[in-house]
C-alpha cells in the first residue's frame, strides 16, 4: 500500500494543525521524544528553594551513587533511587537520556547549596562528555566505545543532539558558572566540531543533500548499521532533531542554510499521503491487537522511520536484517514493537522551518 505514495513530491505547504500520536509507540521512541517519566528530569523545573531542601539532597545522594568512575551515568535506570549494586557494573552512556539530566540536576544543587560535592561531580560529567568526542566530531553511544555498533556516531534516539544541546548550555548559562573559562572554551569547541560532523554526515544521493542515518561511521561519516533491523538508511525521525539544532544556530553560514534547506526538501519529498496506522483488535495475535496501515484520503501525511537511501522507499525490517517495503511484510514482534511510522517532521515543516526561513533572509 505504501508503494503508491513514496515517489511523489508535494510542495511545502501547511497541512493542517492536526497532530496524531503514533499508537503504541515503542519505549525507544517514547524516550527519544520525552523521557521515561522518571529520573532527574522530573525535578529540573523545581524552584531554587526546593534544591536546598532535604528531599533534593536525598535525590542528589542517589544520583551520585550511580555516577560511574568514568564520569557518566547508566541508561534505563532511575538514578534518583539509591544504587545498591556493584559499582564495577555501572556502564555510563549517552543513550536513552542518560548522563545529561544528571549533570543538570547537580548544577542546580550546587547553585542552591554551594556544596562543591555537586559541582565537582557535574564537572566530572562534563569532562566525560568532552573526552568521549571523536576527533571527527561525533559521539558514540558509550564511552569508552565498544567494538559493536554502539561505537558509531549516534544520532539514534537523538543521543548526539542531546549531548550537543547540553554542551551549549554548559558554556552559555549562568547555572554552570562553576565551570572554568578553559572548560567552557573546550565545550564551545566541542559543540562547533559537532556541527561540522553533522554537515559531513548529511547523506548525498546523486550529488543532492538529503537527510541523516541514525548512526554514522566514526571515521568516514558514512551511514552504518545499528541493530539488525536498523539498516543504513535515511531517518525520518532522527533527522528532525538534527535539522532543528542547525536551525537554532545564530547567524547560520551558507553551509548551514544549505543543509537545512536540503533536509526540509527531503522531508517534503518523503511524505506518505493518504494512509494512517491503526492498532486493531486481532484475537489471533499474540497480544490480541495488531498494527496495520489503512487507506485514508483525509489523513495528514506520515513519515517512515527509515527510507532506502537510493530509492527513497520506506523500509521495514525484521531481526533478520532483510528490508521489506510494507509494514505487513515483517513479523508480528517487530511490526508491533517498534515505531515504523510517525509524524516526526510535521511541526518542523509547518512551523519551524517557515519561521526560520523568514529570519535567515
């Protein structure tokens, strides 16, 4: 069914304000779009006075208990709860929101208490981020990087973009006033190298800039395989946050403008019109429901999570790593356990990109 829609190009135009949430989104995408609902993020908007209180100090003690010797924090863990395991098992990472929110929390703690325990731990976290950057400008999922796909430059689940956004905070916001001018200089240079990395990773098809893969080679910037069902491809999800970061740059130079314009044009060309995804009851299915794609001429455009690089066709992949071109063609487990279709670029195309173009003229 998707084959009828993938090769058509439509002009950039407002397509309505109706935003639809992807039914039964996978935990991975839920984290990428807004966090796990626990951890330090839930406290970051508290008033300064709260961080001086006993509850905040208890939470801070728990967060510190999860900080690995390398300086970062583990993923998929509520670090606001006390760590009681073997510290040798702590595996710091940037994946799934790890490390950056913990540093933010500790910065708030230092601001409220002036206890250097917190500032020293926060600086150790910042140094972990700086040390993890590749000479080519990107960040892996884990540092030290393993030999697996986790070593690649990781845009997947917005890991690198979150790291870069945090670094910009660290050298530009008063909250991090405990950082030395030299460390701020290092953070600024690291951010700038990250921008250059993003530009070099943008995929060209027939000499035309398009979008980005979820992960890229840490040496030559080429698109790389993630998990078996995350093939080298053009990402309709991760590419959005990358383009948004480029649009956030002050006084963008021509290379930045060119990259954003190309990404917006690619998002527009990759629209899937006249379809929507539903979760329907299916008594024969393992969990009693099943995701299906149905025709709907009134539906807002959707985007695929992954597109084949040379054809721009949406691809759907099982754990065997074989690309299929219809959601229905992959097995039940991956079909229902991963976010293959969504509305990720909609806000950018409707609102953010037009506003940015007015500012850059």
